[in-house]
C-alpha cells in the first residue's frame, strides 16, 4: 500500500512540474511573438500579449512554489528521505 501511495505522490508531482514547464514554455513563445511584432507592429495584439504574459508569470511563480512545497512536504517524506537544507548542514559543521 505504501508503494502505491508513493506512486500517486510521484505522479502528482510530475504533473505539477509538467504544468509549470508548460507555463514557462507559453511565456517563452509569447516573448518570441512580442519580439516578432517589432517588425510588424499590432498594438491590440501587443497589449493582449503583455497582459497574458504578466498573468502567466504570476501563475508560473505560484506553480514553482507549489511544486517546491509539494516536493518538500509530500514527495521527499514519502520516499523516506529527509529534506536537505544546506544552511543547516553548514551550521552543524561550524559547531563541530
């Protein structure tokens, strides 16, 4: 049963990460189109692309945060691992 739970958590994580990557790809494509519009300006399209790119940027930031949190709180513990915090390790080394 534990293995099945890990598989579900890994699947969810991969899907969230895929959504985040897709969002980043959309922002890149919009940016390319915005650059292309320098040669053939279209004010309405430029305004729309600016608006949607801004919204996607906000969504992408949230997706990155959710992906990180899900990894730290669900995936790592489900694998029986401990979250790695380099700052804690450095402090531990300094005190020893």
